[in-house]
C-alpha cells in the first residue's frame, strides 16, 4: 500500500468513525459513504497536514475515488518536493 493511500484511509476513518470497520480500496467512491462537504473539508485538512501540502477542498471534491485522490496527492507531493514519508503526528 502506498503512503498516500494509507494516509487517505486514516483521514477518512478519523473524520467518519462509522467507517472504521469498512473495507476501503483504491476503487472506493467517496459518494458511496455519503461523505458530507464538511467531512470532506476535514479529510483534506488531515491530508494537507500529513504531507505538508496544500490541496484545495474543491479539487478533492471533484475526484470520484480514493485512487483519484491518491494520484492527486502524489502529484502535489512531487510538485512541492515533498518526497519521502508523511509528516509525523505531533
């Protein structure tokens, strides 16, 4: 599992605890679990904090699947020079 995938799974489960026991895969669609816009904003904040990047909320909300989000996060990390591991939780 790539790091962006792991961080996104963790962010989703942190923001929406009802999904803790739910299997998430790269093909999982965000709309499958009725993730509200406020929850999506919180997920974006978690991802931004983990990788020290700036993903716009609107951008992530236009993506359909976790795989789409992983691709976008990986692109942003490369653009920002953020190569390696996620920023550790304080």
